[in-house]
C-alpha cells in the first residue's frame, strides 16, 4: 500500500473514532465527573476506529497513547471539542505515529 494512502487511512480511523466517541464524551464531560472505568468510552472508540478497517492493536494503541498523553479528562475534552472537520488535534498525530507499526 502506498505510504500516502496508508497515512490518510490512519488519520481517517482516528477521525471516525474521535467523532463517534465525541457524543459520549460531550455528554459525560458536560454532566458528570470523569469515569474511573474507561471501558465504555474505550469500546466506542475501538468500534469507530476498527469500523474503518484498522486493526484492534492499532486502535487500542492509539486510545492508550491518547489517554496516557492527555488523561481521560483530556480525551473527553478532545472528543467534546472535535467537530469532525479536517483538522485533528495534534495529540492524534502523536498517537498515529507511535502506533503505526500496529496498523
């Protein structure tokens, strides 16, 4: 696969995952404190990411990198603020780079 196409696919996977969990993130962020158990949020993220043909390993890795870098509160904020446009938060690109070998 051509490197440019692969990079675009990684970005698309993260966009979809962030957009899908955005609704959950917004609801959680606006109404309650950050949950200690991230399983529901993680599952939605994984479903969105893997729904665009990325591997479980890649999607799980990007979630972990994002969570490690910005915390659950930051991840919820990113999801709530993300508008589905063409510009991903810089944190997403860091996650893509760290997890590229798992795609």
